C-alpha cells in the first residue's frame, strides 16, 4: 500500500464505502459459479468430453471452469470501473474534491484500477476455491491462476476506466454490455476455438477475454506452452495502455 503513494487513499476510500455494502460487493462472485453449475455441470452431463485447441481431451466442466475464472476476473474489474467511476466522475464530483488535495490524476487512476483488481481478485479467489473443491483443478500450475486473474482484471480495469471517461450518459453503458456480453459468450468460453468459422476465429483471437481464457485454461489443466506467454504479454500491454489513457483523460477532464 505504501508503494502506491497517494493512490492508497483512493483504495481506502472504496474499502470504507463498501463496509456496509458487502452483500452487493459479493454478488459478482455468484454469476460465474451459477454458469459453472448450469452449463459446465448441467450441459456437461450431455457433452461428456471436449478436445481443446491443443489436442487434449478433457471433461466439459473441466473445460468451462477456467473460462469462468477468467470471466469472474473480468466482471469484477468491469463492474467497478464503469458504473462506480462514472458516478464519481460525473455526478458526485468526487475526483474534483480529490484534486484539491496533493493527489494527482494518475493517483486517482492507479487507485481505482487497483481497487478494481482487489475486487476482481476476491471474486477469482472464491471461484478458484469452488473449482478446487469440485475437482476442476488438475495441475500444480493452478497456483498461478490467481495471479493470472489479477492480470486479466488489470487489462479490463484499465481499458474499462479509459472508456468510462468518454461516457456522458447512463444510456451509453449499453455499449459496454454490447461488447462484454458477446465477448463472454464467444471467447472460447464454452466451445473450443476450432469450432468457430475461420473468419470468426481471428475476431475471437483479438479479444482480451480469449487470452485470459487461454491463460487460465492452460494453468488449471496443466497444458502449459509458449502460447501462454503471448497471451500474458497481450494482457499486460493492454492494461498498461488502458491505465495510461485513463490517467490522461482524467487529467484533461478535471484540470482543463
């Protein structure tokens, strides 16, 4: 926390605001768990095995579980840096007040993104425990699944906050859902990439959630190869660019 400088004050403010709202905070944990039970386990009774893109044959629930972990990290980050940040920026004018202190725009951006990582990390940790208890973890590489989830969360938090700074009305958040929902359904979450048409495969490969799914699936199934390094690099670069853009936009909106 000390290494974060004044950004830690933004984080502590969020912790305080959720002190009495922890049921709302924890609600994001249940969505991927319900998907795992309804689709991974329910549909898994009909679809016994799936051949991954690397050629491994695994149970359908084992195939879906890592994708739900990546989705939990995405949802935790997106939920916080969209609606909450928009309210603070456009209505509560909280960031204007913060800039009256020694805090700088980059402190606000780093603080909000870090808080989104904490929220997404808690969702991911809870889901990982559920997956472990249910027997969907098949490798010791899974000890890196939680750090990988934080990288996924950082990518979505940075880009999500950057996008939020361009929003001017609540109705515009429909655009966020229009992007996130298809990405959730088609990022090789429920079916291997090879089952999609060739043209759509290139679109899927360009999405950040696909790279998050590839990363988590490789770690939880023990299918570790050089391809995971590319997915990791993609997410790290995306998160860095998003945080830089969010900081610049907040500075432009509040200091000009």
